[in-house]
C-alpha cells in the first residue's frame, strides 16, 4: 500500500480543511515546498497535492507551486484541483512532470473530456471521487451530484480509468478513522486501484484501511498534528 502525505493549497499556503469546508481552514506551513521536502526526508516517494482554490473556481491558482514541488523534490506528485480541459491537463503532465493528474468535477460534468484524457495519458490520469453520504460531490465539495460513488466509479472504469482517489468528505480532517467499509466496497465492486482518503487519525488507522484492499492511502492532518508517525508508517507499508 502506497502512503501519500498530503499538501492542500489555499492562497499559496499548506492548509487543511475540516469536512471540506472552506470557512474552516487551518494553515500548517507557509511554504508548501519546504513541507514537501520534509515528507521526502521522512521517506515518502509519492505526495498528494491539491489546489483547493482551483477546485472551487475551476481556474489553476497554485499551479506554479505544484510545478516547483514536482521539479525540485523528485517526488512522484499526484495532483488535482481545477483540471477541466485538455490544455490544463497537458500542462500538468507534459510541462510540470506530475506523475498523476486527478480529475474530479470534470470527470462528472465532462465525460467526453475525461474519456479523451484517459485515452491520451492512460494511468497518468486518475479519477477523484469525493463522496458525501454515498453520493459524488463536485466544485471543491461545495455541491452534491445525483451520482452514487460506486456507480460513477464503474462508469469511469468503462472508459479506461485504472485509479480512483476515494474521499469520504464527512471524515476529512476529523481524525475519527477511515471509511474502511465504504472503501472496501469500492475496491470489491469496481476492481480499480483505490486510493483512500479521509479520517486517518492514528498509526492503527493506517493498518485498518489496509484491510480494505486499497492500493494507497492519503494522510494529511494526522501527520501535521503528530497523530501519525509518517516515517514509521512508510517503513511498514
């Protein structure tokens, strides 16, 4: 199981939200690049970076920071937020060198673009499935769709998707434990590589989510607040 420490960006700073709420923000580091180097020094090979400003607006706003992280740290960057057309996607993958670009709102609202993106870039494109009460949320988690998360994942699989980043919004930033059963359902019903996100609050939670069969797990707030020993978890992963 791959462990991806997380950097969420608002206004050029490393932040975390509680349950995806933009009015409940904690700043953890003014320098995302320094934070990325710190994760690398702990043994991370992958990092998950999200432009939260862009996720809401649809316009890349922290893209130069992500480019800098990808170029200077040598980490494999899994990134998302505001990637809604082929020009932006090409910039991330071809110019910035990210290892995987995650489509969220665009995957829901623009299936033709999503299919073309997967056809062109293959496994360098992932699908972000952010779920609230089992339904997919869009626009930076500010609105819900009528799509059930598992059903949407299966539709994405039909057009060639291999990897989904599955987030339980209600658990995000809460440190209350992962959505193990929902993640297991996603793994078993879709057969996709599922990266779990949301709720990790301890080293034991990392071991728990591993039992779901997920391919990876994203950890954010728990690292910043000292609840998870990232270096230890990376050694045990």
